[in-house]
């Protein structure tokens, strides 16, 4: 009985997402499809006819510093205190995603158990909830956003007519992302030998997008890494450590029984993908070290981990199941294909055809090929691909550009 009692908070933290997914299979905004004026872009334009948008995608996200020397309960206080005026919007957004009062009460009941079972990350969450005067259940939902990914994101990023497979007016889907790692053909002679760009697509309303920020993380006065986050979120969906690696996370919609896999992951002390990326950045791993951990670390959900390094051929798309590796695709300068100079990931395995309603991969690859290896591997060239429909779309929330060699980390907030 004592063992069962001790497991209850753990199961609540890690298996609750499965319950929520089962209880709310179709939460999100209804998909209308098409480009910004409501028409289907591919009915009018082939990729070769689309003019690339040089950017910038939007304003630069504000920058904050946190120190790991501070007590975890106070670590984020000076940051989130500046966003107290967003409390109502945050609470409304997340409570609207979970309609079950019982589920919200269960999330709130986690309370102080978070720091006991999640260590410093749990203590950080409790501190954020206290500072913003927000129920800890709301902060928990935000921080397990990847596992709860069907609750936040809305309609898919569409560029093709999908009426043959579904009713476009009622279809719901999780969000999506695009990550691209490029290497210049004369690597070793340019400022940014390996560049890493990403679009994060999440249906945050405009009134919450001002919560997006860049975070510099320090310890003992030393700068460890910079990443992109949202006020109240202690994980990272992308980041870079200078002289080490850059990383981004793309959603992978694949897996068996989420409840069974989540419980299995719990028993293996699995990492939430966003927490794993934070740990690797905090440890200032080299690219080979980060790749090794990405291949083997047990995680709570399937994911694509996209990594960039310092030198030629240091770029990878790691396709992960919860407990093992599914596929590894890497930059290979000696290869005959385009992966000799870039690799691109949306939200599909490379051997799987995207859904008919989602042509981001097709357009992204054709834009890269059109620009060519000399131009597309520059900062401006890569940014223009990320900033052009449908790679950038109505769901794109931020665009980030990173370089492990220089420590470059630019995040642009994208508004509708």
C-alpha cells in the first residue's frame, strides 16, 4: 500500500497526459485550411512560383538571465513577475483546453509533490506558480505541454486540398514545427559553418505571444546556454551552447498505448523531451556527446531531436521512440543527395509521405533547392526559407536561428 501511495503523484505527473489525451481527443480550433486569405495556396502557386520572404519574421524576443545558483523556487521570480498582467489570459487559455473539472483539480493537487518527484524543475514550477499567483495545475499543464500536445495546438499547417480524406471544417490536429540544419559548402571558411533554424508552430493567441522570451542561463557566473521559452515554462524547445551544439525539438505523432508507454517511461526515469534538451544544454555537451544522449536517453514521448554542431557533417535528425532509436539521419558532405548540405525535418519520418493537407516538407525542400547550397546555407537564405509560406504559416509562433560555433541565438516572435 505504501508503494501504491507513493506512486500516485508520479502516475499523476506522467500518466495524466494520457488520460487527458483520451478525454479530449479533438480540442483545438477548427481547421479552415489554406493561406491567410482563406484560399488553397497550392491551387494557385507551385513552389517555384512563390517569392521567398527575406524577413525578419517579427520582433526579436526579449532576453532575460537566470542563475542556477539561485534557489529554484526564486530562480524565475524576476522574469515571471513582469508578466503578472497576463495571468487572466494564461488561466483562460489553459483551462479552456481542459474542460474536466476533475482533471483540473487533479493537476492542482500535485502541488508541493512536484519538487519532491521532479527535483529542482518541480521546485521551479512551484515558485513560478507562487510568483504569478496562478494555480500550480496551470503551470503543470504549461510545462508538460509536449505530452499534452493535442490540447494546445490547433489545426494543422495546410497547403493542399484535403477534402478527399476529411472534412476540412471539422478536422483537428496537433501542431507542427520545421527544423533545418545546413552546412556551407566551404565549411571552415565562413562565420557560421553550421546553421540551425527552426519554426515553432503552436496556436498561441496573439495576446500570449508576448510571453515568448530568450533565456541566458548562468552558473557560477559562467554563461551555459541560451534558449527560447515562454514565461512559466522551465523546459526548452530550442537552444544553443557556444562551442557545443544547437538543438530543437519537433513533435512526432507516433506511439502505441500512451498510458502504457508513459508508465513504462516512468519506471525508467524518463525525461520529458524539453527537460532532456535543457539538461544537455546545461551540461554544455559537445555535439558528439549530445548526439549520444539523444540516441539513448529514455523519454516520455516520441520526438524528433534535431542537432547542429561545429564542424563539417555535424548535423542530425534523431527520430526517437520512447525507449529506443528509430532512425538517424545526418549531414554527409560526401553523399550524392541534398543531405550533403542540409537536412530538414517537419513532423514525419523521412520514409513517410506527409499527409495530403500538409506540404511544408515539399515546399521547404524546393525552396532550399531553388536557393542552392551557396545561398540557402547563409543566415539570410535560411531565414528566408523559414519565413515563407507554408514553412511559416498561421500557426508559426516563433522563428529561431542558432549557431553552436558562435553562440548565435536569435528568436523572432511571429504574430498573426
